[in-house]
């Protein structure tokens, strides 16, 4: 059975919609006009800033993640909406997607409580738990502005203190011929400051160095980190220890400092920019996942990556269309029913002439939810990715 290993962090997601009811409840707690004219700051201290952040992203059509500095706001959010509770965090969601599809996963859990018992399908999922304690909750506000759907994530402070790697997680990876096809690393956005981010980075480097040649090929996902310099440092220092880096179109734009969105560019300009991005980031394989296409830009050859991209795309499309993790039968059914994105088809045709880029079209789905689509893509990708050394 194909298996993947997933770390660093894990949490619980509470997802709700930015509808009239939630908007009015938050507006009732604001003291002034909460229309944000500029990008919100990483820390939100009062309700005006919370409302402003959500409305700014709704206007821009983008996603974002923010740290709520006032615990009373987090407490009040729990009572506000008809939240849909689910497992959260890239590693845990990727593991859950793999297991629901009939594969296996080992997942690192920094903090465990009974909150997980009713959310996790333990079938084929191995858990490595560092400690028992409160589980972080992320409140995810989804919106649809008529032309774009996305979400804003609100989380509390001091989610993971005292280290994140469970000893059993590292021990399970020490066998070079073990069952795990790939190791997924993610969760650096759980830190509250640059110093905490660097602590997570150092802990990761120690773990990977300890494993040495025994570790599986390793894929890095950054997600939303407020500091570009921190993200670039993580890429720079983990680059020699990982085989691939995954980014979405918003992360590419932020890290590369693009004024215009990636997806607004002409086909040749877009592909050329991705090739340059791989060189700038210094990684062997750059994986880019968007709602139009998925791409692999490689310095080491593309054998096996097109199949992996296609598997990631169908995993993500099935979850978008259904709003949940899907079995393999369901994934294959959705793959047959959903059309391919026309922009993705065009980019795939353009990339055929290139030796360093592979592109597959995304499947067009009417998204029930935007939560976890990138994580589910990554799960499908790594389950089919070539076993690199």
C-alpha cells in the first residue's frame, strides 16, 4: 500500500460562510467603519480589524491568514456561526485525504485531545503524538464575491510551544526502505513571530539531518507566512534537504514580488516566470497548484511528475465538488464528470515543447468549499510522485 508521512503541525478547522448573518454579528461588535483600504496587518487586535481583514480579502478576491491577539475574540467566534468542524492543517488534511482514498499515512500530532476522536477516520492512519493538550482551532470564513471564492483564516496565539516533532514520527522514518513514499513538511505559519518561525526551522533541520539518507524524498509546503524574508530563508536553508517545493499562485506572487497576479499573464510569460522562480528559489522541483492548472518545473527531469500532477488535480477537484474527502471510486467518478480547465489545456500544450516544465489542466468544479483544496492536491501528488533520492 502506498503511504505518505506528514508533519509538522495539526489543528481543528471551523469553517463558515461570510453571509449576512455572520457579517451583521461582527459588524455589531465594531466601533467604526471597518472597510480596510490597505492590506491588513498580520495581528488583529479588535473587531474592526477582523471585519476589515475579511472585507479587504473579499474585495480583492484573495485568501489570507491572521493571528487574533485578543483571546476574547476567538471565544466569541465559537458562538457566532453554524461552523462545520473538521481536521485542519496541511499535514493532517493530506493524511486524511490519503486514507479516505484507500491509502495510508503517518501524521505528526504535536498536541492531542479528544476533539480529534470524532473528526478523524483512523483507518490506515498512523498517529505520532508528542503530547496531550489543547488543540488549536482555526476559524475559516469563506466568501464568494460573485467573481471569486476564497477564505480568510483566523487563529489564536501560541499554538505550538515546546517543539512539534513526536519522537515516534522520526523513528518511523529511519528505515530507508520503509513504506513511506514521501515526507510532507508544512506548518511554519503556526509560529507567531520570526523568532518562533526560526525555531521551527531549526527543529526541522535537526530532524532531517538526523535521518540523513534514510529519509524519504521530502516535499515542502509553506502556506501563508506574514514575512517574505522568513519564507525565503526557510526555502534557502531547507532547499538542500528537500526534493520539491509546493506553492499556489498567491504565494508565487508574494515571494516573487509580482505586481500583477500570476494568472493574468500570457501563457509564455507565465511559464517563463515559473522557470525563473525555480532558479531563484534553488529547489530541484517547483510544484505550482492553481484552480486553472498544476505544474512541475524541474532541474532533474520530469519522469513521473505528469502522472503525479494529474493525480493531485483529480484529488482536489473531487473535494471541491463534494466538499469532503473522497474515496478512490468517488475521485474517479468526478474525474470523468468534470471538464478540464481551458487555460490549463492551453498551458499543457505550450509546455509540451519544453524539457523543464510539465503542466496538466485542473478540473473545473463548482466548489462546495475552498477549504483544504491545496492540501488535498498535495496528498494526491505525493501518492503518485516518483521515488526520488
